[in-house]
C-alpha cells in the first residue's frame, strides 16, 4: 500500500479509498467528469452568505446550530413544493408546485430530515447506523463506487447483484438476495454510472419483497433530473431511507451539503451516530446557503430542465453516429462507441481540452460517463466527437 508506515493501525492496510474524477490544474478544461452542475447557484445564495457575514461577523467565530433546524425546515419545504423532481416541477408566476405525477400525498416535516457534510458523509452514517458485518449488504454490480469503500471501512460485506443484459437493475435478483441473506439494500435511483432509473412502482415492488426489519436505502443524488422520486413511499415503508444531495441539481458541490429523508425514528438514529462522531458537521455559512437555495426552487427547476433537454439532445446526437447510449434520467450519459477503446476515446477528448469520466473496471472499461453541461459546452463536445 502506498504511504504505508509502521505506525498505522492494521485496519488501514485493508482500506481501498474512493478515487474521484480528475481535478485538473494544468489547463482550463471543459470539465464533464464529475457530474457537477454547469450553472451557478441562485443569486439568493450569494446574497444570503454575504449578508450573513455583514450582519453577523461573529457567525464564523461561534459554533453553528448542531441540529441545522432552519435548514431542515427549508429542505422539507423544498421537497413539498417540488415533489423531489425539479426538472418536472411546474413554475407559474414565480410559484413552484410538483407535477401531478410527483405530488407526494403527505407532508415532509423537518423531523424527517437529517443533514450532513455532503451526501457521502450521510451515507457513511447510514452504513454505520443500519448495517452490520454479520450479513452481506445487497447492492449492484455496477453502481456508486463509494459503497464498497464504506463496506471495507466498517467491515460490512457487500453482495453485488449483476445488472440485466440491458444494464437495468434486476429488481427480482436484488429482492431474492436480500431475502436469502435477511439483509438490507442500498442502490442509487437513477443508478450510477448507468443513469437508468427504476420507476416508483418498481421500487415499491422491491420494498414489498425485502425483509421489513432491514433498512432499504435509495440514493436519489440524480432524481431531480427526471427520474421518479420515492419520497412518496415513505409513509408506506418505515424501513425506507432516501439520501439526497445539494451537489447536483442545487449547484452546491462546493458547499458539501447532503441529507437523508426518513421516518423521525430513523433520523434520530442517524443523529445519534452523528453526535458520536462530529456534533457540528455543517458550518454556519453552508447552512445559510442551503436555506437560501431552498428558497428559490424556480431557479433550480429551470436549470434542471435545461440539463435534461441538453442530455436528450446529446443522446440523440451520439445514437445517430453509432454510439450505444444507455437511457439516462440523470445529469450524465453512459455511452460507448462499439469497436473503439474507451481509454483511447478518453485520451483523445482530453487532448482536445474535454474531461469525461472512464472507469477501469471489467465490463464497463469501454464506456465513457459524460456529464451534461451548458449548450456551449455540449456544442464543443459534439464538435470534438465529430
């Protein structure tokens, strides 16, 4: 192991850290490799942060609210107003409401929100709170690569269920594996890196077949771009935990703000874990920025809709030129050009100043994951691919 020292604990040698997308410093690339939002946050966010510093210079000298109460209220309000899918939210006269298919049918309350320092920290607490090392945690063969990292970190074995030949989640296979092991489940919806989403009814069917006393975690990092959120299933399934983030649809990757939505009982368990690790995970300015972001859903709904439109345009462009493009409900495409090396395509784009993501993993090594950017960025990408 690189960096090994005789002073480290033995368990450190077993860790296999997550490797993020390339963060370039040598030139100004078009950066389409980290699933960041290409649009800036609402002007209300900058105004709120500056006003906080002007009106309360001691904001950074005092500890922040450890429970993020005002932020939880703002997140709950945002979810109730949008139904959890910004790209389809109805904006009229500045007011925002869920599309008919996304209306929740109940009210998300602040007690149902748990906040953390990015959704990755929230996921870490979820692993610690709800899964044990005495049975495998059920996940997918090709999915978010932080899950096995946390499995190693906490000593939780993972059982990966293969995707179908069409790269879709094998709902029956996941349910059967969970039942056989009497175990919990974690999966993204839409899945990463494929971008393919399960419908709400498919997730409901999965939950009905999973052990009712084991947690099922649905990671909705990308749900705002056109999938079906499973927030509406929370009253029906007390074992359901939904993890979401400000990093994608809310242009907040630099804020490090994520959250879980679950029953008040499960949120209290997560809070117990958090307070045993770091009582103050969210700084005062991040909390204020998050509240301001939630106050302007129309801004983010418009951007999410633009991203979804550019995604579909890029998918059509690629298919017309012989690329295999998986159907995506996220802010990225997972695609390959048959007969071409993914490594070579990645290198050619990089040479032209465009960064995309490639995973050196058997079975998907020739795919590229391309984050959807602005219209100008997508035009440059199309020219480079041509």
